């Protein structure tokens, strides 16, 4: 069984997250043939490539012409985060990193891909147990938390036949085209969680998820407490997530 771990970002989580990632790699590699990739956005930060002792680190300028084009197009729609489209620019660069990582897995040809942003802390033993469940069920997995009226896209696990879900640019045109008919799109613009829900829903396949807590870490080492209580106006998406939770625990 082959597992690829793709971590991606700008190093915001620092040593705290890197140590966590190495723990995750160590546990997984003891049971599976494991490839460890770190796609590092050198456009945002310049750091030494020896960020992880076990990972293949790729320094990539993720402000590509494609990002520039899509960032300009996003200005035709609502600024979902209200920050002058800065978050949209960051999101588009994350798509570049994920796609770069996906390309690097081709030769290894993993059975499953675990992807995780490099500013996310998650219990290594818990994510290891989740991986074993995903290997058994062969279903798409993501956290039941942090959906923001969509589906959590900060970290997740994909079986080989769903790996192309990491190529998220290919879904943006369709997302924009159908946006007015999507009830979970609360403001008419690009949002990572809403786009990921749209992508998964297009697959017409059952996903699984469970309530696994995570923490975001800022560059100064500050941990950001995440909202984990569902909000009433997210009921539509939360119901779909709850069904995924039931599949996780009750369907082998």
C-alpha cells in the first residue's frame, strides 16, 4: 500500500507544525510505503529547503500567470472575505501548490493521498487512525469541522481514483457558472470550502468524515482557536456532513 503525504504552504506554522508533520510521517511510514512531499511557496517566503528531514521539498513560485488571470477574474464577483481579494489570491496559490504536488505523485502512483496545509496542527495518532479507516473504505475523507457552509479543504485524504480533486482549477469555470443555483454559496464569489463542496458533489460518490479537531498556527507561533459549533444558517451543508459522519462510523 502506497501513501503520498502532500503538505503545502509558506511555512507560517513554523517548527510547531513541522514537528507535527514529521510525527504524522513517522507513524504512516511504519505501516505503509510513504512518499513525503512539501510544496513550499517561495513567492511568499524565502527559506532554506531543509525544512523537513524526511520530505522532498519543492520551492515553487506560486504566483503564476494562471493565478494572475484567475485573481483578476475574481474581481468580477463578490469579495467573499472582504479583504480586497487577498484571501482569494492566497487560495489560488494553494491550488497551484496542490496541483504541483499531484504531478509529483504520478511516478510513485500512490493508493491514497493525504494532503495538509503547513499551518495546520492535527493530532498525529488521530489522523493515522483516520487513514486506516479510509484505506479500508476507499472513500474520500475530510474533517467534519471547518466547513464554513461548504466542506473542509485544509486537509483531507483521497483514494487514487479521486486524486484529481486536487486539480481544483478545472472546476472554477463550472463553479462560477452554477454559483447562483448553489444554496451554500452565501456570497457570490470564490471561497475554498464552497468550491470544495461543489467539487465533491460533482463526483456523485459518498464521502466519509468525522469530527477531528485542528488548530491553525500563525508565524509568531500563536495558535488560533477554531469554531467547532455548527451555525444554524449552515444547516444544509451540516446535514450532508452528518451523513458522512454516519457513513464513517457505521458503514464498513
